[in-house]
């Protein structure tokens, strides 16, 4: 029976006799198919050895049989299933999941090195001794082609003539300069793929660390302890052959890729995950005037890319291990001329889960040699011509982060209009009056209430027809909301911003108090608080955060009323809901508080704004039935009938909040406010709760992006609330910020630490599964048919949610609030969800197994009410 040896290419003859139960010379296993590798001369050309094996001459052969090795090789072609079918019968499914290759490993194969019949070995020993003889015997047994030399000059000549695969240098005695020999070999062309090993005394390993470090610094790959045991030496050479030598041969074969890249006409650049140059091909040097040695270690922003915003846009996808393609503006080093080229960027993971390198390919056929026109200084927006990345804050990081707002793939009609206006502005740049008028038009269009009727100023104050004026004003005008004057607005440096927490009315156990000390951190464990409070987290967390933000002073109410209000609100959440319960409300409240702690929010939010934001967060899903608005409409639920199938749940949450609050003086937290302040507080709470309706998600996001990608004051570079802050201090725009804040808090689960993120995903999936089950049972239209507990992939649902909803919104929010941990967790979780899906963890049972093994087991597996 003959098998082809993968190592040397010769047929291997399998012996029919077994020399031991555990160590047969060769045996074909019917269960574990794989590739035979011959390591020590058992190929067909060794006919005399095969004859001895067939004749039963087992002297030495049984010992040699221990060195036979078989390895399982996964096929590069996924369609080849011969090996995989054999593996599946003997390896458990859990191991197969762990061994499953990633998408890049399956997609990009390796270039195989040319097989060598005999590896070349150079022995450099000043004097023959038992150690040298032992190595020679072992190398001969393994089929090495051996060359010997007794001095450094002769060894260098031998190496330059034959280019050995392995060089063993005796470093035990100082008969010649070992360091100089190694460095000389390394200076020879092609020597980077040669394995050079120093033979050292045992004492060098046991007592001396300086000698080993010195040899490695000289260029030796590693050191080998002297031995006179032939078997031990054979084993060492087998390890060297299949570790160092095979790896070096693979690297040498991959040099063909560098040659191919250098001959490629397209521009190819490889960077690390911080966009520092690692490699660029010859086309980059020719077309961009760059030199390899000048760019290594420097960033794309410094050397190549004209607009840093484009890098931020690209990084949004690459850091989530997704490919990106789009136009990129480059600059030539010599002339600083700008060119636009189509770019495709691919992330690559050398180790771990996160991308370690980015590969950028620029299509030379798409290069536009026309220079970009210089535009006015403004924040980079959806308007392509703007290149000055100046934003609301004063520091560089703030400017570059805000510039990312317009990198989102959103384009509402108003965005197109603003883009056209920008083009008009550039064409009339020489006429300051026209520029001023165009700027005024753009400011009006960027308002959030374009179609709200307002009575003209000249008509409003006519005294000759007061009845008509009052009537028209009352019917058509929007009732102005009370606002707080700008003079009372505090600075971010105001000492009143810091409000330490103090003990509340609720006497909590020590464990709860200790946990609440971390209530403002983004990795706060809401599920631990749920367990400690017996599913009453909202009351304890609410009092803690209300004290921190001094809500009692803002609302002019006592702590007892505030505590009563939290008790009533939490009591009207449904504990039987898997997701929409008081734990979710507490989680949104905690996220809102975390956002309010940021300096940007402190600088624009008044105490009443903070108080109403926290109240809206705590009550935003009050009395949620655990079903969607569409389900309520399809089932003719009384709430859907009451609210005419329009914003059903959110309208009910807001109405229920004020019904409970105003229905009892003991819980009425607004009872001491004057009329105008109460109207403002009520408006803020209702507006924020209604903003959580997902059907208007893209509308809210587009408004936020459009308004805060506005022109900034060119002359303002200070950190004070100057003209740059005018867009935010506008009451309408502050409302946009608060809407965005509660929207992000409401769906912040994918941006939490993985353990919390997975538990939230499990809970929302269970709630959606129950709705689908109920719809099928009652014969109603299935609102979310993909959320079928028998077929739904939970990881895919999370991946899609991040792709279409979360990523763009949190990119914009982070650019505004400067909270990078949001994106860090989101990207890490996104990659883990992809891994879970690749490994087959898709169902609720799979997710629970992950929580019990890979993830922390402290998360509860059930939240059913006591």
C-alpha cells in the first residue's frame, strides 16, 4: 500500500507488521484521514530499510517508529470534504467549532514552498567531539545533506556557496567569533530565511542569561543545549525542521507576493491599526513621490491622506472587521498636488479578534488629477468641498471627532439642499452681501421646525384689528415654550457642576451601596443590582442618581416625594416582561446619567434639563405591555384605538407618566413648580419619551447630523461659549441633543461590555419570540417573521442591528460627546457576535451555554417574577 509523502513527494510504503500496539511503523486509520509526512528517510528510495521492516528486523525499528508523525491538514478549498468527513466521525462538534477557520483564513490561502528532497545542514565545530558526532548521526538519520567546517571563514564560504537551510554553530568555546560569523551570514542575500542555531552548554541555560541574550541579539534564531543522546538530538532536529525551517520556507515563498505587489499598477499600502505605514509597493513611490524608508512608522495623515475625515470614515468599518470602499483624496509629496482615487480597504487580523493591520488598494484607473478647490473654513460636512476640520470645542481631538458627523451614510432631502447652497456660496464668494444672504437661508433651513406657522412680525402688532390679530396668532402660532436665559447658563468650569452623592431615604444593604458607588461608570453591572434589589433596581439607582444631580433642588420638591414617585413608577413596569421592565428603565437611566456627566453636556444643560432628562429616562417605557405598537394595532388593542395607531406605545408611556404623577400629591414631583417652569418640564419629558419611537430614528439622526455640522466661527479658538456654541445654545438644537441622548441611552446595549450586551440580546430576543408565538396563535400578521425561536440567529440579529441602526448613531453621538468607550465596546462586541455566528451559537440555548461557559456565569438565566 503506497501513500504520497507530503514532505518529500516520494511514495511511502506502509509496513504490514505492527511492532507494538501503541507505536506501529505505519498504519492507515480509517477514521482520521490526513497527510503523511516522512521525517527521517522512510521514503521508497530507502529500499534496504523497507526490506528490514518487512522481514521483521525490529532491532532499532521499533524505536525509530516513535518518530513517525501524522498531521491533520485542513484543506484550503472549503468544497473538499474528504478530510472533514473523516474528522467529524472522531472529533466532537465542540472541538470543530473551536478549530473553525476565520473568514480571512478561508479566503486567503498560503503559497506553498517548493518541496526539498534533502535539507542542507551546515555544522560549524572547531574540533570534532561527541556532541558533533551525535548531531551528525541524527541529521543523517533524518536525511539532511551535511556540510562541516571548522572555522568561521570556511563556514561563511560554504554558506554563500550552498545557501543552507539550517546552520548549527558551536558556541561553547571561543575558537572563533560566533557573533561575527552569525552577523556575516545574516548580511548575505537570502539569509533571512535561514535558521541559525547556537549549540551551548547546559550551564548557559541554568546559570547564565547574558550569554543566551547576546547570541539572540547577534542574529541566532535560538540556542540548543549540548547532548550526546542520539534520540534526543533526533527529536530536536524534527522540531527544528517542522517549526523553524518550515516557517522560514513559508516566509520565503511569500516573497513572491511582494514581487507581485511591486509589479502591480495599483497603489497598495499596508498599515497597522493606528494607520502607521508598514509597507507600500513601488507604484506608490512612482505616483506619489514617497519613499519606503521615509514613510515607515509614520501615519497616513502625515504622509498621504489629504482629509483626515476620510480616514475616520474608513476606520468606522475597518475597526469592526468589515471591508470599506470609497473615494480617498491623496496628496503628492513633492508638489502637494491632490488626487482623488477609488480606495478599497481590507482589515486583517494577525492575532486575536481585533484587526491588527489594514490593507489599502487604490485604483489608478480612477485617479482624478484635478486639484481640489480650497473652500471656506468650516466643519467638514456632507458638503464635499469643506476641508477645514474646525468644530465647536477648542482642542484638536474635539475638532477631528466632530468632523466625523458628516461621514455617516445618511442623506435627507434637506442635506442635498444644503449641499447645493454651498455650491452657490462658492460661486458668489466675491460678493459679501450674497454670501450673507445664502448663509441666512442655510441657517433657516437647518431649523428643526421648518413648517411650524408663525405670524409675521409686522402683522402681529397691528393695533387697528386686534381681534383678528389675536385670533390668527392663537390659531396658527406655536405656543412659545418658556426658556431659561443665557445669562443663567453655567460654564463647564463652574464649581456648581460637581454635586457629590449623599445618602437618601432608602436604607440599602452594604452590597447595594458599594455597587452604587460605580453608578456613573459605563460598565456598571445593572443585572447585579437587579439581583441584589430583588428586581427593584429603578428605585435604588434612581435615588442615587437623583441625589447626584440634585433633582430635588431643580424641581423644588422633597426627597420623600421623589422616593414615592420612583416607587410608583417602578410598580407600573411589568416584571413579567423579559426586556421592557424596570431593569431596562434603570439601565437607560444609568446611561443617561453617564452622558450628562460629560463636559460637553454639562456646558449646555441646565439643572432643569438634567432633572427632566433623568425623569424621562426612568419613565420612558412605563406600563409597556411587552408587545410592539404594530402588534397592538393589528390586535385592535384599546391603546392603539385611543392613539389612532400613531406612536401608540410612546404616547401611552408619556401620558401614563403624568397621569400617575399628577394623580396623587404624595408623588407629584412637579407640584411646587410655577406654571411656566412646569410647562417647560412637561414639554421636555414628553418630547424625550416620544423621541424613543424607532420609526423616526433616521429623521432624528439626520436632523442631529445636519444641525451640528454647521459653520463654525473661523476666528474662535477659545474654549468659552462663544459663537461656536451658538448652534447648541439654541433651544431647538438643545432639544435635538436631548432627543439624541435618550435615543442612544435606550439602545445602548450593543455598546456595553460583552457580558451585559449578550444578556440584553438574549432578553430582547425572548420577548420578540413570545410576540411571534402569540401572533401565530391568534392568527395575526407576524410583524417580525425572522424572530422565530426555531430559526432565528441571535448573533445575526445583533450584527444587523449594529450595521443599520447603532453604528451610525453612536459614531455621531461619540463625535459630539467624546465618549470613545462606546465605540470600543461596540466594535469588540460586533466582532464577537460574528465569531459566535461562525461557531454556530445561534439559538437561545446556545447563548445560555455561552453565558455559562465563555462568559461570566453570574448573569441570571431567568428573570421571571417571584
